[in-house]
C-alpha cells in the first residue's frame, strides 16, 4: 500500500502537537518512560477527517479480520446479514502478507465508520528474532535481539518507536482519528529464548510509548502463550520496566466467543480492554458473500453502553406487553399506562397535541387514526399489535445487531415485545444483547424472514408494516 509522501527524517522531526487529553492520561497512568528507552520526537499528524469517529471506541461484540480489506459490496452485504460489527484491517508494516491493499482508501475508511463498522487498524512489521517464518521478504527486518551496553535493548525499542511513527502516518493519511487504537501484530515466538523475548518486549514498549506521545491508543495482538503471556508477566512482575499497551488482542483458537484464556490472569486488561481471536482462518458466507476470515470477540472502551433516555417529561413507553386498545365500555377500560405510552409516541410523531393523561379519548383516537393512515393501515378505533409495532419502530433505520447501542436498539427491543406476548420480555436497555438477538431470530423465523439476528433493511420494513405472520 502506498505510504504518505513524508520521508522518515521529516516525520521524526515534526513537533508533537497531536497528543491531547488521551495521551496525557495514558502517560500519567503508565508513568512515562526513561529518556533513552524510547527515543524519537513526537510527530504531528494532520487533522483527521472530522466526520470520522474514534475506533473501535466503546464496544462489546463480534468482529472479523481478513488479509485484504474487502470490497465495499462485500462489506455492505456482511453488515446487513452477518453478526460482525468490527473488522481488522492491515494498514502498515513491511512484514504483512498483504502489502497491496487496493480497497483501503480514505473513502473506504470513512464509509465503514459512517455505516457503523468498528475498525481495528493493524501493523505487522518486524517480528521476534526467533520467529522462524520471518522475515517474509528480502526488504523487511526482524527485531534486533542485542541487549546493548546498557542491557535495555535500545535498538529494539527504537524499532518500536519507528513502527509507531509509520503506523500513525498511514492511519492519519487514511483519515483514522487520533485517539483510535492502533494494533501491533506480533506473531508467536519461543518465549523461553531470553534475548528474543526481552527484545520483543522492548520493541512493544517502544511502540506503545511512541503512540502515547502522538495521542493514540496502543494495542498489541499476539498468541496467548507467547506475546500475551510475556506482557501479562511483565505487568505483574516488573510493571516499571515496560510501557504496557492499553488493549490486548489474544490469539487463542479455542472456539469460545469470550476474552478469557488460561495464559492471561483474570485482572489483566480488565474490564473492557481485550479482544480475542477465537477461531482461525476459515470461509464464512453471509448474504451470499463468502470471505475467508478469523473470528474475534471484542470487549473494549466501556463495552457497549447506551445513554439514558426520557420521553414526554418522564412518561414510560417501554413495556413487556403492549395490549390491543379499544374505547372504554361499561365493563372495560384501556390501561392508562399503555394509553399514556401511545399518546406520548404519537406526540413525538407530531400527531397528538393533547394531554398525556392515559384517557383513550376521541382526540387520542383521531391521532391514532392519523398514524394508521400514514403507516398504511385501515383507520380504526382499535389500536392493534400491528399498529404498536409500526409506531414503536418508527424512526431512522440503521443496521442494528449484537453490540449495537442507542435509540434504534430500544425501538427494536420494544417492537419485539409488541409482536408477541413474551413470558420473559426483552428489556429496552438500548444495548443489543444475546436476549435481543434470540428474540429477533425467533420472530424472523416465525414470520418467514431470513434468520440473521440482525435488524437490517428487511427487518425494519417488516416492523413498519406490522408483520405478525408468514
């Protein structure tokens, strides 16, 4: 992949004005590093594209990585049909297998972020000196294993600095925002080889230190039994000797979609600072598109969290049961709480201007009729489950799946409660969790849609039409 036009000399002479609150906090937490340990002046990254968010941000969910960044058409289909919402992309490093990345452009990056994908930018550069599969090419190098006169493996540290500078250059050119996590891929190696291990540790320390100077979050990918164990042992036994990464990506192909492994102590990078690659290279097909991928599970940032919401000054609109509503008779009165929910929702659609008082009045029915007409239903004094579905789901229609958060997720959750009388309702937390996925899959199967567990275009359209049967 083409690199930015700056020479390495110019890059390393640039002043460090990118580092902000994140870098300051990171250095405070990690205690900085000695002057001879990391070296290198902080570089200035050009201003990020303002529309691009920090990535991966706060997220708990599924991801995949693949050698080449997939074509846009494939990304679009997988967004609609796969469980994945994060994707690993190889952006830099002379040792990566996919040096050429024809799809990896600033437009590709901004498009994925705008669509909701979380990106994991990866660098695969110099590898451990005892790693037998590298160097991969004639023009890449390994991590220098010599301890040097001071025994601090200063050359290896400097190599780590330089890889971080290169990664930031490329990331900035692609429009990835400072504050995002950049990942270094350190393939498995012989942990018992002292110079190999210690130089690799120094290299990663240099990588992390330099990223912190530039205002980026440091991530390290490695095998559970070598690189990750090495970092975890250093964290416990000699934390002052290294600058530890902020997040780790554990390669442990045990088929378990979590972030645990016996090689890693429970308190290390916990909570919310782990990714686990739990399945290696294999073909998967979603939406008719097959890609060879590794599977990952992420728990980073704060995890998937949703901000609180209020409606109509505190009116409750979330229920496990949304009954059919009819005008009051001498023997039956519509439940006031559910009528209030209806009045509030109609008010938010600009159709009801009366008091939210829980009375299924003529004014309320008139507003309900207006919605029924708008949504393509027959106007009636009866407010049905189909009507509830269409109104509860009304709004924008982003793809929502496991790990998604926000108002659209709450609308999915409430709509699922409206369509069936669930014994255990789906809580409208705003976080798309396993219970939401199961409930959505059950409904999709019942009404004859593709069973994806994803609120995609097909799902939102069926919600809007109040689909309750095949």
